[in-house]
C-alpha cells in the first residue's frame, strides 16, 4: 500500500500544539499552585491573591504559546525533508519512505513503536526519531490495512479502535 503525503507548516504546528497542550496545562497548574503557596506564606490577603493569579497565569500562557510557535516554526523550516512530498509504501515486511531528496527503508521488526492518534500515525524508529504520517492522506481501508500490518508484525503499538 502506498500513501502520498506532504506536511504543511499548519499540520506541523497543530500537531505540536495539540501534543504539548497537556504538558503546558500541567506546568501552568504547578506554577499557579506554587504562586498561591508563596502568596499565602507571605500573608497576602485572599483578594490580592485572586486578582494576581489569573493575570500572571494568562501572561505566562501567552508567552509559552508564542515561544512554542517560534520554536516549532524554526524546527519546521530547518528540516527540509519534512516539508517534501513523501511517498510511504507499507508492506508486510518493510516501510519505505521516498521524498524528493531522500529515500529510506526499514523493516517492521526494527520499529521501536507506533502511536496512532486522530490525525497521525507516528512510527518511531527509536525513542527520539519518528516518521510523522498524516492520516488525512489515507483512504479509510488503508488505515485499517496499516493497523493490520502493524498488528501482524507484533510491533509495540497504541492504535485507535475506530
């Protein structure tokens, strides 16, 4: 099965923002709790505390989103391979990715793990390197076909049920 893909900056940005959202919220929650603890230890009144926490949390959230945007834009622009049109060919034994300036092929037994979310198949070659395959380029039967191949090769995988 062959799937022709091309990741746009918007795709890349939305993927990273959605995947980092839980970490961002956890960080903000911990920071807010630390701020509340500090304010209560300092003996500030409850009224001042309720006014300052939302303001500083909002400022921090805006800063973190802006910083993330520029970091993601730099990562996307500095990796020309990810911007190319990439044809993925999935067989029972191998995965082949062919871009405009590169070609790679690896076997399913060398795959570290596969994660599937609503919009992507993430095929990890090791703990840090993954191929991002957008599902919007798959026909419905190709999605189920790829899931079948992944399961048949007993790859460590977190796949959707739909």
